[in-house]
C-alpha cells in the first residue's frame, strides 16, 4: 500500500509517453506533405484523425478534398471537416461552411453554411465574417434567425468527451 501514491504519477507519465507519438506522427505527416509525399502524409495522419485529433482531421480532410495521397472525395472531406469543426477547430468550421454554401460533397444548405461561418466568425476569423454576411444576403430573415439560433446552441465537444 505504500506504493499507491506513485500510481497517479506513473499513470501521468504513461499518458505523456502515449501522447508523444501523436505529435511525432502529425509532424512526420506534415514533413511528408511538404515534400509532396501525400500518400505518406495520409498514412501518418489517418490514425491520429481516427483517434479524434481535430487539427489532424482537418488536414486529412484537405487531402480528400484535393485528392492528394487519397482518392479525391469531397464527401469524405466533409466527414473529416465536420468531425474537426464539431470540436471547435476554426479552419474546419470555415471550410465546412464553404462546402455547405457551394454544395460540394453534400447537399447545398445555406442555413448550415451561415451557421458554420457564424461560429467561425465568433472566434475572430475575419474571412468567416465576410462570407457569413454574403450568405446572409441570400437568406430570408427567418432563415438567418434559424441559422443564428443553431450557431448559438453549438457547443464544441472533443471526441474524447463524447459518449
């Protein structure tokens, strides 16, 4: 029983060790991407994206959007952008909003486009402010109110917290 206080320290140390490969894998993927090795980047990023890392999910989605290292698949890009955006990742919120606005990879939905641009704008992204305002011009006042309500109700949640 005397060793019991060491257990929390050991668990913390183990958790830190487990986190190190995640950063290394993202960095390895980023280095591969910068060298034009998109297949290598996808290979490094896939496990981290599947485990719920929002920045990695966003970057992995970009690979699908552009067809770099993976087959071009806008619907798959939407999947990864949504997972990242729902965790509060601003860049993913912007791109998801843009995809809703254009109907790329999913059915065009200007209310959802406004919602995501508004969420992104609230985090200080000036590009999202401009795009949100352009989308608003295409909506009726009731639709803007609905989109604003959806944005207000949004609460980012890490995938690790969902259950």
